[in-house]
């Protein structure tokens, strides 16, 4: 099953209205005796709108039954898995970062990797470098949520960062502190090409992906909680 995310209503909804008006004009050409021109015009308009709508597709995803498994926060390709510093309450200190690159062809909604109680939401102004470049991690516009995650009865700090790319110019993240998310729940999106980063503690959570792996938000297992 496939739907369109409400976060893109302005784009796919407004584009749909424009498409209908243009298609109506081409239909009048058909009535006026120009069936080939009108038919081609309607076909081009329909393809353009379908292409736009595809950026905002929202497929149904089912998380694994095992509650100890964390799912990917985004669709795309894993670019890096590194140990870094993270400093946003309640998560401060060393963290394992999983960076995911989203091309313009990927699904762009972001999902919670685990049950999460949001503690802080921080926006960073920045540039719009290519999301595949090293500089985008520290220089691009970004939105980060951090909080306390729960998986298989264990709690731990977790952070998720949305980073704009050269094409993406708008991050959608209507989150506030004390908001509770369920594993796999959609919490926002980055419009068009971008990068999503997941921050996990070094201890107690085992990352299950490596650079080059293709992942699907809300479905692919990206890490697992180690049983004590």
C-alpha cells in the first residue's frame, strides 16, 4: 500500500491543482480539433505530476517483531559508521553515528528507530552542500532530536539528525520535548536529497549495518540491543 505524506501536501496538492488546470487546457485543444497535441500535452502533465508526487510517497512499513531490534530512520545507503562526540541532552559524550545518504529517488520521510521520548530538539542554520560531501555533516542546515529510547525493556540515549543537501531546502520536524514516538512512527521528512544520522551509545547497542548497505526506513534492522 502506498500513500502520499501530508508533509508534502503543499507540493503534491498544489501541483495537482496546476496539473488539472493544464490538462483542462489541453483537453480543450482536443475538442478544438487537435487531438495529438492535446493528448501529448495531457500525458506530459500527468507524468510531471506523478514524478513530483513520487518524492512524497509514504509506503507502509512493518518493523520486525523482535522488540530488541532498532530500525533504520530513513531510506538510503549507509555512508559511514563512526565513533563521534555527541552533546545534546540527554545524550552527551561518545556515540556511534550511522550516516545515511538519501538520493532524490528515495522515500524521504523519517521514522523513529525505537520507542523514543523526545527530550530536546535543536535546529542549526547552515549551508546546502551536497549531502554526500564530508562538509555537509558540520556545515549544512540540520535538525536534531534527542531523547530516551526503549527497546526490549532497556532504556538508553539516542539522537537522530536530519541534514539538508544541495537540493533539499526544507526540513520538516514538528517535534517538541516530551513527545513520545513509537518504533517505526513517522516524525518528519527532509524534502529531496539529504542525509539522516542516527546516534547510538557505544555500549549496550550493536550496530548491524556497514557502509554501502541499502536500508529502508521503519523496516531494515540497523542495530540491536544487547541483552544484559
